[in-house]
C-alpha cells in the first residue's frame, strides 16, 4: 500500500495542491509578541499584538468584524474580535476582559510575552457596501470592541461615508472603553453619543438606557434617510441588540441593512468543533457578523 | 464499476496479503446482560477472529478515524518562548475489514464537514486517506432504519464491497488498489447467475426492514415544531449523558484543552470528542449557558442532524444505524422522536 501512505509525506512537503496547503494550515499558529499592554478599565486590557515575522505580518489581511484565535501554549485558545484598523494588518489590538482561565492568565503577562495567533476567521461588516450612506454604530458594554475596527475604517475613509453616529451605552462611567480616543472621533465629524446606566460624581452626560439615546438620534436622522440611506451595526449583549434592532426596524431601517456580531462558545474557530452552533449555523464560519434578517431566521439566536 | 466473484476461502488469502498492514475488523467482544454477543471493531491478527456476519457493533469504527482523544499539537516551552509541533498521528495505513454500508456512508458524511470544507482537518484526512476499506453487505436488525435515511447502500468512499452469495463472495471493486490486491487471489468474472443472486440478496435485505422514519418535509416540520411540547417530554427523560454522541458514527463535535507538563518545559493541546447533550456544551465564561436545559440540548442534536446538515448538504447527518437508541438508558431513539415530532404516535 505504498501509494497510500505517500499522502502523509506529501503533506510535510507543503506541496502545490490547495487541499494539502489548507490541511497544513489547520493547526498553524503565527508567533506573535505582546508589544504593549495597558488597562482600559478595572477588568479590560488592551493588548497590542504583533505577528513576529515581517512577511507573515504583512500578509495578515483581515476585514472589520473578523476575529482571531489567541493561543497561550499550555493554557488554551480563545476567540477575540480584532479591535484595530485593518490597515495595520498583523499588528493588531485586542481588548480583553478577564473572565476565566485564559483571559486571567493573559492579564498577568507583560509586554514582550510571546503568544500564538491564528485566523482571521469569520464574516465581517460589509463596509464597502455601506459606502455613500449614513452609518449608525451602536454598542453596549464590551460591544464597542468589535465595533472599533469598523469605526477606525470609517475614520480612515471618512469621505466615503455620510453622517456617522456612534451610540454607546455602558453600565457606569468607569466601564467606558477607549475614552482617550473620543476627542479624535468627534474631530473626524462623527456624532458620538454616550449614555450610562448609573452616573458617578465626574459624569456630566446623560443617564439611562441606550434606547433613549437611540430614540433621539432616530429623530435627528429622520425616518426617510433611515429607510433609504442608512446602515447600522449593533454590538452588545443579546437583550440589548434585540431591543435596538426592534427600534431600528420600527423606525424603517431594513433588516438586511442592520448587522450584529454574535458570541458563542468556540473551541476551534474553523467550523469543526460545533461548539459555536446556533441552531445548526456555525457562528465561526457564517458569523460572527450576521445581518438582522438572518438572525431573525436562526432558531435559538435570541 | 468492476465486479468479480471469488470462492469464500480465497478471502483468507486476501486477509493474509493485506495483513502486512494493521487490520481492523468486527470481532466478538463478550456478552451483554441478556447474554447476547457484543461485537466491536478491533485490531485483528487472525482471520478466524473476524465475524463478518456480525449484525452490528455497539460502537462504530469512528475511533480509528476520529479518536476520542487526540493530541493536536505539543509545545516546547523555553524562557518565555515556545515552539509548536504538529503531528497528525498517522503512523501506518490501516485496513478496515468488513464495514457495513451505513458506517461507510457515515464516513462520507464526515468527509463533507472535515475534508471538503473551508478548513479541512488534517488529523482526520490523513487517517481517512490512509485506509483501505472493505465493505460487507448486511441484513437489517430491528433497530436499523438506514433505508429511510438513504444509507442502506453506499456508492463511494470504500475500496471494495463484498456480498455473501453462500459459497462465494460477490465483489464490487472501486479502487485500483483493490483491483491490484485481487490479482493476488483467485477471482472470476461475475456471471449472469452471480448478478441474479446478488440482486436476490439485495431484494431480501430490502424486504427485511421493520423500522422506518418518514423524512418527507422533515426540515420544515422541525422548524414548525421548534416550540413543540414533545421536545420537553423527551428532554425530561434525557440524562444528558452523551452516550448517543459517543456511539454515533457521524457525531464529530469536540472540545480542546491545553495542559502544561510538570516540569514546565512542555505543553500539550488535546482534543476530546464531546457531546452536545452534555450540560456545558454551550456554556461561556461567566456562566451563561445558551442551552441550559436537557430538552433544548436534545432538540439541538436533532436539529443539527436532521435539519441543519440537510440544509447544507441535502442529506441528513444520520445514517440510521440505530446505535444511539440501542445505547440510550432513557430509551430515546430517532424513529420514535421523529415520529412524535410529526405527531405520528
Ligand atoms: C467571535 C467572538 C469574539 C470575541 N471577542 C472578544 C473580545 O474582543 N474581548 C473579550 O474580552 N472577549 C471576547 N470574546 C469572548 C472570549 O472569547 C471569552 O471571554 C474567552 O473565551 C474566555 O476564555 P477563558 O479561558 O478566559 O474562560 P473559560 O471560562 O476558562 O473558558 C474556557 C474555554 O471556553 C471557551 N469559551 C468560554 N467563554 C467563551 C465565550 N464567551 N466565547 C467564546 N468561547 C468561550 C473558550 O474556548 C475558552 O478557552 C469573544 C468571543 C467570540 C465568540
Ligand atoms: S438521549 Fe439518551 S444517550 Fe443521549 S444524552 Fe440523553 S439519555 Fe444519554
Ligand atoms: S443519530 Fe443515532 S441512528 Fe443516526 S447515525 Fe447517529 S447513532 Fe446512528
Ligand atoms: S468554533 Fe468550532 S465550529 Fe465554530
């Protein structure tokens, strides 16, 4: 059976055949370095992570909304949304909340530490299709993290988009992410509206639920443009995006022009482990970005 | 397709020719509580240990393709740096001697997700491609409903398929490897009599099915009955033990774990087959569980197999082998579950 065992050897040769190439990529991890890490809040840290090999770094092309699998050898592997601009390629930023095994271990690492990255995986926000139209970017809590890549993309291509609203709700002011960038976003002619559930002494902005701010912005942007000339991206916990999408639908925004990013347990990111399935849709392949029409048709999505 | 026939004792010769490789086949592995023999796919050294007339096995041959536990990679760790080593765990070709059509169909279904997909998995592909598979015709057992699932015959995914014609075997030859091996034993061209006898066996098999599942419009019915009470009733019985996935030839879901060696110089990334009926299957950090209740998980298992997979590949992810029903302590089985969802009870 000599002709059969050849398969294994060919695999090592990195042969020309596409399948063999893909097969050898399956468990491939880019070596990357944490070049910087700083706390954004009590529980979230921003990690700047650079793929070490310059060629690999340059070839690492992703689209806003996609995620990577971050691997700490011996600790585990988990999915995280890329939170940096696509222009920076394999020099990415991840904003990570310490919640479990891997994320808490990560919080103890210092800059210079070597980690593994694979990906990018999943679907993305169709920022090209959105050109020429208004955009509403709506985030609740940690939802600002996956939203930051499309925000940065819009900032870098500001002339291609109409009016841009960011509507961002957090539990309390101390949980707000990327506070140091708000000034810059506003200077790029973006309407940034932040609301918190509970104020503290320093807080001067509005207090309440994100839907209140959204209601105001819907009035400002009026029903006509919403129906004909607007895209929305909504990221946050399921209860939040459910209400937000419902409001937007009632305001006339078509369901297929609303995009959400869903989160499920993931162990592979490659459509193999089934842990991420919603109904029988793989969140890692057909998501994490879905249009709202698709979400409505997914059994057990909301 | 090429057909040949050969006398029964020639099969022993074929076994010997093939046995320079590792041969896996059905053997009897003891008795169950009711004194019925238990059959299992094991490594076979001696042709006489093979039970080619086995009714069915408790476990599928899955572990030779998708081991329950498998090392995906290992790491050497050295002062803040590491190297990753990947091994697909194929050390020798294997011969599968005597698989039923349903189990070969199960492999063909696994191929669709695991090889012919966006991220083909080398661990499975390398084992699958290094197999020589001999199929063997069988007679339906009371729990078999492969015919309803279109899995009672198999068109591809094997090297040669044998049908017992009494004093000789009728061989369907699919691969050149199989053809070459058959040159080493005494075979004859299949005659018109052989064809007729073969068709007779197939007719007999077809007439012997006692369990049926109606799959007409099933994807739509499953969608309509997503909130149906029957799920709750089955779910209340389910022990969330995961046995059904364990014995299923088409279940492939898994979990990944990494561990560091005691000396802190090496680490291992291990994959373990899992089951969507286990409680933490869809639980995320912080404790939120997307499928907290047994009936929701059980329903998900049926949806994945009989709806989602059908949507993606126009066939179901169930071959109707009936193993899950046979092994379930709560007596939950596909024909009854589907019938109840269709309100046919
Ligand atoms: C597409 C996507 C993007 C994400 N982006 C971010 C992000 O930008 N920032 C951030 O802080 N978190 C993000 N998460 C959540 C993050 O993956 C989990 O917080 C992380 O997996 C927890 O791992 P752990 O080892 O610390 O927790 P443990 O509870 O120890 O989890 C063990 C394993 O279970 C799986 N798991 C547990 N919780 C989750 C979860 N919520 N999602 C997916 N897998 C999980 C992982 O494989 C993990 O390694 C994202 C999740 C998904 C699916
Ligand atoms: S259906 Fe039966 S075998 Fe499967 S998890 Fe439930 S009790 Fe266990
Ligand atoms: S679901 Fe049950 S009957 Fe269907 S292939 Fe799996 S074990 Fe066999
Ligand atoms: S994360 Fe494994 S299948 Fe999606």
